[in-house]
């Protein structure tokens, strides 16, 4: 066995780079509900301790379009999201002190505020997770 396979997880945990404790993603049915034609869903699964976000995109029938990262994103920042959509989704989360993501997305020159989405507990009865489903015009 390579020594790096043993050392890397330890170093990542010490430096706070490991996935947060609640990093188990909920199933897609908790992150998406079907929308009307021409609308997509941006789903954010947020975990606490430390704060991190997992982001996915779904089409109007909740078919998967892409995932921003396989690891938790930091509590705040701006990211360019490449997916099966023809244009890039720009995501900004601008409240680093809040497990509930606040900010906005841009798609095809249109801005959608994250607070317009539906927030829930991810159906996992945990105080350490939160989910956001945001429908946006992706036509």
C-alpha cells in the first residue's frame, strides 16, 4: 500500500479539507421536484461543522444535468458551473456565516436569487443539513 493513501486523509482532516460530517448526499428526489417546461432546478445540499455545500443541476423532469464538485464547496464564493446545459451557470454564495446558502445565480443573462427557492431539512432529521431547490429559467 502506498504511504500517500494513509497520510493524505490524515493531513486533509487536520487541515479541515475533509468533507463535513454530514456529507452524505440525500437522494435526488429530496433535491428536485419536476418543474414546468423551460425550467431547471439548482439543488444545494448544505452541511454544517464545518459549513460546506454540494451543488447539482436537474432538468424539468429531474434528470441530472451535472454536479459542481464531488467534494463540499467552501461556505462562500463564486463558481462557474459547467453542465449539460448549453451555457454556464454562475453561482455566488455570499454569506459565509450561514449554513443556509444566500446569494444568486446567473444563467443566460438572467439573475435568480437563492432566497426564491424552497428550503427544507433534506428529510434526514438532522440539525446539521439543509437543502435548497431553486427553479430557474433555463430555456
